[in-house]
C-alpha cells in the first residue's frame, strides 16, 4: 500500500489487527526446523520444534516498519 491508496484508510478504519505477524516470512532456504528438545513434548506438538526459520525473520521487521511509515505519511497529510 502506498499513500495514494489512502482512500482505504479514509473509510473509517480506526486501526489494524495483525495476527501472526511473526510468521509473515520464513527463511528463503526452507530449512527444516530443528527440534527444541523440550522435555515432555511429543513430536505432534508445536513446542517440539524450535521455529528459528519460520518465526521472527528480519523481513518481518522491515515490513512492519514500512507499514508504520505509510501510516505516518497518511497522518501527516490528514
């Protein structure tokens, strides 16, 4: 989205809820997640893996910063 698309914001949106933002990108090499070695966790549970390649990737931060810049630009012209 760029500032020229601000009419979408003008329609009364008070904010955005972004769920699972830490999973927007994953490692481009598609590495397998390593085991977490947490005691008592079965292989079928989420905690069984250390999600180092699919969670909190650097591109996530850059994208969120871009979103923030767009909204700051919008607020500066409103």
